[in-house]
């Protein structure tokens, strides 16, 4: 599979409507189901080596609209990995303490240490998306923050962190179906907030904010991927494959030891 | 199963040699294998409800000797749970910054938030075990730290955190077998450190330190469990069952919503 097809080129003018939300690229649900256990095994193996090697780390940033599938992606893609090597951080509305710092302060504390996979459920990208749509920052602030984000990501990379950024791209109709599903199912109602509807009313503003942001911050070494996300099974499969390709490229190895194991006697 | 049989009574003089390391309580490996998927399903369900409820949290403290099975227990018991709701922290030798604070400072930052399961791979108990065996603290320090630990755990409990503490109890022979296994298998060599042998030479000192510590800090609401841990399959099963019984007792519920779902219309 050519994962590059889902990558955004840096600085290229982006129209989200050119990116189908329901694309499945000729892949069938059945074949995805068949290969899922095999892909998960590969992921488990690579994560174990990443942890043992303790030299590199992987940061996975998940952004999307409400009900876009962040929680579901995390649950389906990362369940089954050893939780000792995976650290998920869900960023909520900033606290007063967090707001009294620069916007990268609170996320920096949660970037993955060597050996770890860090997953951000929402991220510092909220600070150029939701703040912009709500008019809390102006154009200049946004440009400055884009620069700060690029510099921040370079710092992480220089210490051995690979960065994967996923925009889970859903349609307005699919969001409606998912909201309705949450309302209809007692076990899911807690996930719905009336605030979700006022955000939904700002759909087009979010579209523009995403387009500008993804275009401005998709660099060759920290690219954004736009994931067709109306079909959960396709979304999970695609994210898994991009993770696998990335980890294979990072090629983590069990460390060599600096002693001769055959010479050691245990009393 | 009576999990109380593995609990330590507060203040009771403890002899670890009264606690078999290879006990399997008439349970067979086969029956454990059969029930494992079913127990895991229950655990996944309860964890999901704990996360949704967002009122209570669970702290699991794992202590043992080197090669005692902390990593293995975490891998086998917690893999399969949604990593968004499980936060594992492995505490290593304290850094100079950490040492410039009280011994609870570094662990407090990692206690589980409401809704979360936090797992400590080693913990603040190292500060009354390894420090004591190496003569870095005296008897008075130890007693003071026991008091601090009890007060600390009460603070966590008052905010809704349940605390489970497991001592994985292995024999000296079993430790030797595991060290040798690490030396023999290239994929495991990185887990061996020559320092492990000098610690092994202090086996009896650690025994005494564990006996005093478990006895002094096993309270009715934050009990220590001594887990027979020579057989990994038995250890994993027993820890899982204690977790399940505890989570069932916590009885987390999906939250009720404060709106009428039937009245909401999605435009």
C-alpha cells in the first residue's frame, strides 16, 4: 500500500473536499478483518523492540472533529500492545495553570521518552484550531504558533522522536449519525455534550482552520496524513499500516550487551 | 476464590518462608488457560466503565526482587485493556532532581486520575527497601517513611483511589533460573545487569526488609497481597482475579446524563 497517497505536501493549498471521507481504496472489510491479527502481531513485536532498544520514540498525534473517532482509533489500534510501552494522553480544555504558560508547556510534559510510543488524543494543534474558530487568537498569533510548532517538532525529532500526525476526516453526515448513535445508546450517552452541537454549527470554519493548519505544518519529516474516517474499519487498518511502515523504517533493535553472557556465573 | 488468603494482616509479624513461592492452590495450568479470555473480557468491561464514570481510580503497586516478574505481570494482565485508560509508570533509580525532593514527590505526579488504572512498576516502596538494604537510611527514617506512606495512601483513598499492592514472591532458585534464561537468550540479554548479582547476594537482607515493610504498611483499605510467583501462569491468574474482585467491588457505572436524549435534534 502506498501510504504517501494520504500524506499532505508541505505548503500545498489544501481543500478538504478533495479528500473523500468514505474512501476505501478498493479494500474490502473482509480482507481487513483477515489481516488484522497479523498486523497487530507485527505491531506488538516492533513495539517490544522499540521499548528494549530505548533509543527512539514515536509520537502519534490524533486530531479530528467531535465524534471523529480519536477514542475508537486508540482503542482499536493500540489495544493489544504492552501498556508499559504505550502512553496515551487525552488533552482537555486547558486549566488556568496551563493557560498561564505557553501553549506547548502542557504537552511537552507528555512527549514520549526513549523507547515509548506516545499517543496524543487532541494535542497542541487545538491551539491553532479551536482557538482560531472561536476568535481567541488572530492571524498573526496563528502564524507565530505554526512556527513554534515546527520548531517544537524539530526538537523532538532531534532527540530521536518520530512524529505521525493523523487528521481523521469525517463527513458532516457521518458526524450526525454518530451523535445520534450516542444519544440512542444508554452506554454511549455520556460521550455526548450539548456543546457538540454548537461546535457542529461551526463546521465550515473548522474546515478552513484544518486546511490552513495541515498545509502549514505538514513537513517531510513530520507529515500529516488525512485518513478517510467514515468507515471505522478502514480508518483503523490504514492507521495501523502507517504505524507499521513507520516503525519498520525506524527499525528498532534489541540492544547488544557489554558483557559476555557465557562468562557469568550465578551463585 | 478466597483472595483474602493472600492478604497480609496489618501489624502481624510476617515470615516470608511461611508463604510458598510455588503454590498453585490446587489450580491447574489448563483451567487457568481456559478461563483467561473470559476474565480478560470482564476486566476490559470494568475498565471501560471506570473510565466512563470518571469518579474513582485504581492504583496497582508491583514490588518484587529482580526478575520477580513485574514486567511480565504487566504484560500479561494489562495487555488487552484500552491503553487510554491504563497508565504504567516504571520507576528507575531516582535522578538528582528527584532526590532533591521528598521520596513521595516523584510518584505523586503519576498517581491515577479519576477514571484511570495506574500501575507502578516499582514504587515509593523502593525507598524503604533498597535504601534500607544499602544502609542509606536508618531505622528511624524507615519508621517515619512508613508513617508518610500510610498518610499518602489515605490521601489517595480520600479522593477515590483504590490501592492494590502486590509482592510477587519468588524463590532464590527461581531467580537463578530466570537470570540464567536471560543470559541464554539473545532477545532477553538486555534485561540482565551485572548489578543483579550483587543485589542477589543481599537476598536475606531483602527478605527482612520486605517482611517488615509488608507488615507495617498492609492496612485494611490498602492491603498487601503476597503472590506465589514462581509459576507465571498462576501469578497472572491470581493478580487478575484480585483486580477483578476489586473492580467489581468498586462497581463503576456509566454516568447518567443531565439532558433528555430524546429531545435533542441534530441539524
